[in-house]
C-alpha cells in the first residue's frame, strides 16, 4: 500500500527512515488515512449494496404514476419499477416527491433512483446520469372542443394563454419558443388541466398519452389539437431512470433488468395493462 501511495519509493529507503526515527507512528497514521481517502475517492474501497433500492417518483402523473384512493402508488412507472426490482432480486421501496424537488432530493440521497417519466435531456444530464429509455411518447396540445385551433406553431398560438406543468420539457419548450404567448406553469398536470376545463387557458401542452387518459374522463370537454411535438432538443430521447452521477453499478443493473423484461414479455404485459398501443 505504502509503495503505491508514495509513487514507487524504494522500500529500503522507507525502512531506513523508520529505523533512524524519521517516520514515527503519527506518520504511519497519516499515510494510512491518506491511502484510504485515495481509495474511497477512486471508488475502490467500498462497493454499494444494491439489494435494497429506494425509488423516487411523483405520484401525480396518471397513468404513469399516481396515488389511488387508499393512498397507494400505482401506474405504469410503478409497475415497471416493481418488475425491474424483481428481475434484480432487490427489495425496493417508494418515496413520493413533488416534481420540482425530485432531482434535488435524489442528489441529497433521499432515494437512489428516479422512476417518474423523466425525459432524458442534455440539461438534466449535467446533474444526473440516466439509464436507457423505457418509453418514448410525444407531446401534444389540448384545447376545448370546438375551439377551431389547428395551427399550434408559435405563430399560430400568438396571443394565446398556454399552460404546462412546471420544471418539465413541456414548460421549457413553451418558454423557449412561444414568446408571443402567455405561458402559465403549474405544480401538477392536474392543475393545468383543471384551468383548461374552467376556461382560464386556451390550451395545454402535455405528454400525449398522459393527456389522453384525462380526455377519456374528466377532460371530456377537450381534445387534442395540432401536430405532435417531439424535437429531441427539448423533449430528449424518451423517459429514462435517473441516478446520481457515478453510480455506474446501479445504472448497469437497471439497464440489464430493463433489457430482460423487454425480452421476456413482462414489459409488454405492463404496457398492455395501461395502453392499447406500445409506448416503447
């Protein structure tokens, strides 16, 4: 250990210094602590135990993740997470976290991985690492039925009031491109939908599948309008699982498990439980 630490110092030179008193016990303690610190920083001292994994999710993004009437987390994200844990033979627990604070809470080690329909974007990659994508669906505008809205380009939406959930790819896309519109942001998608239904918004931009579930229920007042929006510059390359930077072992385990459930049919069973089409 000391030879490696000292960059190849001759062992006889070290021994002679020990003999003549140049090095004392305090020196050895300092050297040992320095060597241990170096090993820890290089990631070689201790290996993480991923037999227990804490999963962060939002719980307000139906049908991907939401709370049922008994306060239990449900949805596509939750079922995928459970399938991955079963494949990894890991004991998993869930932590519900408001969307705005979901990455800070991961970095603060409140949980180990985010599985919450988070789009893989370059901006988020500056803070976290991502697994492979586990689904990919485009964004689309929704407006009141009979609105006559067909052109959802920035020019076509000039003067309109548009809603989106804050801290999402949808809100970023609107703020960057719809400069001549009024953009209103909401803590949850449900709040944006409610303002659209109440007539306080002209349109909402959201994940086309998430909003489709609402249109089939409380959102019967409204409909998809215009073209889909999926520019990777803003919307990324699909939804992935986010982990803290440097947690390569966990990322590999998640990717391996994801490949396995895609191959063995488990993913398709979960997909078909929620959607009449593939979201992958």
